[in-house]
């Protein structure tokens, strides 16, 4: 039998895990800004 693992693992926090809960808010905002910028470029080139 193996000895019980009594130590705790202290590892660095993953930055991806901090960003994932914000994705439903961030993605539509960034998508809207991107669509606005692309439309502005298309109108200014026309």
C-alpha cells in the first residue's frame, strides 16, 4: 500500500481559468466592436 498523500499542491493559478467565466460577456462585446470596425472600414473605402 502507498502512504497517504498529506501534502497540498501549491501551483500557480491558470490565467485561462480566470478568463473562461467572463467569455459570455466578453465575446459579444468584442464581436460587436469588430463588426463596427469592419463596417467603418468598408464604408470609408467605398
